[in-house]
C-alpha cells in the first residue's frame, strides 16, 4: 500500500478522534445545562432516546465522569496519532519548497501542532460546547444512547478511577460528593430573571411579579400596615347610629370595635354581619363582634398570610414590643405587596406621588420609603424607617412643622401639611428646577 494512502487513513483517524472528543464535550455540557423536568416531558410525549437521557441524568456524577474519561482518552489519542502523520505529510512539501533540511523537522512539527490544536479547539471543543449550551435538550437526546453504551463499557475503569480519586480527596480532608448542579442564590436568580427580561423571554408583568415574590418574605407587618392614626374604628361608647353613619362614609368591610381608642380593642365587626339587623341606639356591637387577632410588628408577611389562612380572620392588629397597637393589617395589604395596588369600588385614595411640574412632586407622608427611594434615587438608611415622612424625621431629628425645608439627596422637601405631629403632604423639588431662571434687566 503506498505511503500516502497510509497517511490519509491516519489523517482520517485523527479527524475521527477530534469528532469523538467533540461528542463527549457536547454530551457533558448538555447534561449540565438541561433541566430534569424537560427530560420528563420528553418521556411523556415519547421522544426518541428520552429514556436513555433520563437514565444518564439520574446518574449525573457518573455520566459526567464518563464524559471526562472520553475527552481525556480522545485528546491523548489525537496527540499520539495526529501530530506524527501531519508531520510526515508536511515534510515532503517543505523539501519541495527547498526549505533547508535543518528547518524541515522544526517547521513540520510546528505546522502539525498548530493544525491539530486548531482542529481540536474548534471542532473538538468550542463548536460542540456552544451548540450544547444553546440547545442542550436536542444535543442530549442525540448523545444519550452512545454515551450510555460508553458508560456501561467503561464502568469498571471509571469505578476504579473514582475510588482512587476519593482516596486522594479523603487524604486532603475533602469527603462527599462535590455535585455538578448549580445552586443559585436569590440575588443570582434575580440577575438571571433580569437577563431573561432584557432578551424578551420574560414579560414585564412577569418580571415585576416574580421580583415582588422574592421581596415578599423579607417584608414585615410594620412595613405594610395602616398606621394607628389612619384607622377608622367603632367606639363602643358612641351611639350605634353614629358608627353606621361613619361606615357609610368610609365604606370599609371590617371595623375594629374599641373602648375610646385602639389602646383597648374589644373585637372586629364585619359589615356583612349587620345584614338583617336593625341598628338602633340600644344595639350591642358585642352580639356580632368577632375576636381581635393581634400580630407582632416584625412578623414576616409570609407568616401573616398563613395566619390569615388558618384563623379565617382577614384583619389583624399590629402591636409593638410594649404591647401597644400601632396599626392594622389586612389580607389586601399583604396581596398588594405581590400584585401591586388593588383598589375596589370604594377606594379613592390619591397616588402616593403626584407630579406638580418639572422635577416637582407632591408626596404623601405615608408613602412607602422604598417607593420614594426608587422615585428620587435616594439611599435607604439602615435605620428602621417605613415611610417618606419617617425619613424626613430621621434626617432632621425633630418634629416637623409646616414650612420646614429638608435636603434629601439631590432634592429639597418642603412640609405643606402636618396633622397629629405627622407630615401629611410634602412638596419635593429638585433645586435646579427652581433656581434656574432667565435674568432680568432693569
């Protein structure tokens, strides 16, 4: 057989080894990237080789070891077979080009090494790796059966190699499986979600909803409650007709029943319970009153939601560490932290932040601090502050009065209305918006 035929056969073997190396690289990355739930879906619809893919996924550690073994064996074989044959083929070419004999061997080795490295890198590594990352499900199904056969054939060798590896790691103080699956932190998941949103795989509403779920467990009752000063309640000492008139005006579903103030809560009245009753001046609220549920101010709202589900009472009184009622919280307050503001037919609250002009806004004092910080690009202090008015109190360290001006970041806050020592309305202005005026001449 002519030498050039032998050389072509050896080149073919080298190229085949490059493809084999690429096969194991693609199989490894496909195994790591594919979701087990997708493999289960493939089995349900009867896709070819889905059961083999499931078999490999259930033995992830050993299957990845098989891939590594295949890559190592193919890479070593490529170097053993490929470089000599390319060197032998290139030698006559350099002699024909009248390259000095002293440089022929060096140039042949250099060109052979470069050619094999390029083929190995492009065909045996990069191309299959990128394809497997972008289409892991298809790639795993294509590779499943051959990889399973290789796994079974190479199992004795892999078992011996894994045992040696475990012994070495044990000597170094490392025991147990390392695991190839990625465990993402909450921050990493939010970053992945943001990336998916930017590329159009997640809609804006889905992005907002899932981010709200991540924040859900970090929120506490105090942050979402209706503060004590804003709570409408029935005073048991008042005439029932006056309480009913207040209910007609405020249109809430549930009302606390108190003795003079929220310092002595007696229970809760649900307006549905009034159906069929004639509310006269001798009517006793205690006849339809439900027990009062109290929760601590630092209870996570995820726990509060379970509390509502267990007690079937959808209003709770929030108490501080001294046992004082500081507000109330309802199921609506909890759900709004996930899905956003939900106003029923009787809600007529103004928005928290109302534009008044260029870089000028009217802000309600009880605006959630997170909303204000996002709007005005403020740095949230570490202190336990829940509202925009609370931020101004923290900034000034004094009771606010009408006309006060407070610098917050790049903005100036002017107190417009104070009630019960609490800032109700604030004008927030960027100084540049008001100070830049056309010069006038006399």
